[in-house]
C-alpha cells in the first residue's frame, strides 16, 4: 500500500488529506469534472485523457474552466501533461472551454482534433468582445438565441505541430464549426426552444462522400425532455467548415422510466419523481458507441451488433433541501444518474442506434451509485476494446459554483476525480437478452502490491459460511486505505429469511461529511447484498450490533439498486477502494460508484468490527466461497 512518504511525494494535500485518491485520475490540485476526450494514439501506444479543470481552485467558476490533460500506457498509471485548452478572454470561449471530444483524423487531415463547446456570457468580464470575435463569431441571430445566461457554440483545436507525439500544444481554429444552435425547434409550441447546446461527440468517422462524419450535440426542449441534435459533414477535416444540421437524432419524449431509483431514508426528503430525475430537460455529455455481443444469441454462438446511447440528464435535482444541486456543506451534487439504451443493429448502418423507442434495452441507469456523471468513450481503438471513463464528483464541501473561486488550501485543494477506466461489453444470456457489462480494465490489477499467496486464516477456512449476526471476519490480504477486493457472496439455503451479506467499508462511527445534510451524525458504512430484494447497495448506519454487524434499524442513507447477480442468489464482486472513492463491479454487469469519507487509521475500525471484514445478517449461515484483497499502490509513476 502507499506509505505516508509516497503520498507526500505526490503532493502536500495527499499527506494532509487521507481521503484524497491515490490512483484515480486527478490533477495535482484544483477542480475536476467531465472527461472531455479519451483517445488512443497508436503512434506512441498511449491513451490521452482530457478533462474539465480549474487549476486555481477546488471549485467550478466562470472563466476558469480549461481542459486538463494526462496520458497513460495502461489506463492505470498516469503522467500529468500541460493544460491543453484555456479560455480566451473576449473570445467565444471566454467564459470557459466546456466539454467535447478528441477525434482521430483521417489521411490528409490533422492527426487529432479537439471539438468542444465554447461559452461566453451575455455581459460582464466573461462576455464576448465583438471586436475580437468579428468576423469569425458574428452575433447570435435572435431566432437562435436560447435565452440563457451564456452563449454556447462548438469550436475546434488542432495540434500546433502535427508531429507532436505528446499532444501538448494546441491551436484553436478561428471560426466555430457550429456557431449557434438551430434557429427553431421543429414542432415546438410558441415560446418553447432549446434548453442548451453543448458537448459535441463524434460517433461516425468520415469514410468518403457517401459516409460523412456524424456528431451529436446535447440539448433538450425547454419544459420538455432532453434530446440530441444531429450534424453531418462531408469535409474530411472534422475541425473545418461543413457541418450541417440533420435534425433531432433522438430524444426523451415519450420515454417511460421505471425500476430506477435513488433511495434516501431518515432525515432526507423523498426525491422528485423518477421520470423527472432520470430523463431530464437537457441531455449533457452524450456518447454513442458500437458494441458486439459476446456469449452469442441465447447460446447459439452468433454475435449481435448493438449501439450504446448514453446521456447525462440535466438539470440536477438533488434530494437535499435548498437550491437544486446543493449538498452537504454547500456541495455541488449532480443527482441525475447517466442513463443508457442498447439498440440492436449492424455497425455502420445509417441511423441505427438512435431510435430509442425501439431499443432492446433501456432506459437504465448506467451506474447504481450517486457520484458518477458525464461519462465518455475512448476513440481510436486500443488494446482494451471499448473503454469508458466518467466524472466521480464529491459529496461534501468546496464543490459549489461561484463567481469567484476560493483559494487552494493544503487540507482540501482538490475536488473530484475521474473513475477507473472501464471496459464495456454486451453479453447475451441464455434467455436472449443483452446486458451491458462494466469492469475495470486489466491495467488496474497491476497496481496490486501484495498477492495473497498464503492460505487464509483458520477462522476463514472454517467459517466460509458466515454465521448470521456473528463477528465479522477479516478479508485476507486487505490492508490500508486503498484496496482491491474479489468476493463471491451466495444466498443461504432456500427457505431461510436471510437479510444480507456484506463488506464493511468503514465500521468506525465517523462524522465524515457524508451524513445527512444539516447533521453531524457519525456513521459506519457497508456494502450490502440484500437477498430478499435483490439490491446491491452502500448503506450508512448510526449504530452497530454488539457483535460488530450493522444495525439494520439505524440506516440513515443508502444508495444502490437491483443487481441481477443478487437476484439470482450468487454475485461475484470486484470492489475497488481508493481512499474516499468506492467502485463496485458485479459479475452480472452492474456498477456502483460512491464516496465514503473518513479514511485514516483512527477511523478505520471499531471495537466490535475489524476493517475490511465480511458479515451476514439473517437466520441461516451465508456462504462466502471466495474473498481476497490486495493493497493498492499509487497511480502516478513510480514513487
């Protein structure tokens, strides 16, 4: 595991704040949100990840949002790179270089092009300067004015030197590739317009005049549902002129959402309707990817082609009281989970994958947790197949929007990180149903520092069937604040009323900032597989039993959802903990991402329960045939 001296060598705040992740992607300091362009460069056999970044502050702020940059050979160990894009005062991106994508070129064009949303305010210090913008950025026509506090247009940047193998120096193109939103909403009633116009994503590569580039831009109908606006270009250069609006590619009108929830109990009020939370008025950060199934069609061995459509709904309507998105300590909390559809069709077949009404699967939550937002897919191929990363935001403190960013402080000079890189695939079961599977890329296992080769302790060997309500048993090999677990939980014998099997994430009762808003209630935190409901969840408790198990009558917060493996009575889990970041991957394909604060040896345990231990609640012994843990190292080179 990373020693205190290793964390100190990463930066002052790693030594000062035990909750700061050590192997998730984040800059040395500052604010992080959406990953912008994840791309594979075959010339150097390296991945590059760009992300929204405020270097001077751990808070989002107008005029400061830039594109941070890091690179990696294995998507697990990262190298910091210089900032790729920064706002140009007075320009169309004077208020911020917002999200977009990185597009590998075709022969005769730049090797890579960054497409992004440039934002300027209507007035004030981050407004457009007409003298500086004209003639490349003329005023927005009244019919295309969205009535927002900011103007949004789509911009491009290319490498200053096409031979730059580090992708470090970028030059913005003078003219926007798409200067403003379409002037009217087809079929709209009077006064109804677009809710936004941002986050371009290219999903079809140029292949000649008969196969243009295609991209989507996130949008929605004011007072209605989110949608994606489709554009095409026959220009081989994706950063050049020629993008033509084709219409609404897909939208949420008529979509019915069911069986997806973010459950809060205790002092937290109920969230808004599921329909409002999960579909949203505005769709941000879309991505579209082609995936081939494994496992065959009902066991026939025939692969099927699917198109994955994923969006992040906006606005954020959180369960906490006060302003939308406000969280504990004034935090900025996107509450709308990303949702996805799987649409069946052959890769390259024009238009397939955008008819959401005919989707084979969806809409479903991409992640069962409460901190993943704005995921994106890697472009350019690479050795890991289809790779996705998302933003893992904070659940406490210094995450709020503001006109002026607060100063950095060693104890809290950061906010947010990116999730682990995830390999996505579609698997078709014996019933013929496709399922989206998420798992960490293979490189994550390279950070394991100690392989548990010795046999498990005698108590574990004799107690693979956990006694209900008995003292929790430590997981062999697990130590420190950063651990990678592999577990198998099984439901007890039929006919019992077993409640759940779980893993303690923080058995110590700690007021760590993730208690219900307005309280300082100390809580313990555990991962639970509920056999009676089929739910996989992370729950916070205000009390433990005398034997060191959770008191199920003292739950104050829970986040999760139905997991097919738990429903089936046997679930294989990969649980990756990086200080405050928890990512859970089920063998049945689901993922759950959340934050659990209160890292550090003094908070790690309780008199009754050892840290990183498993337990069972119910009236019959619960089998846990496999349990192992590995301490994890740091993800920033060799320290």
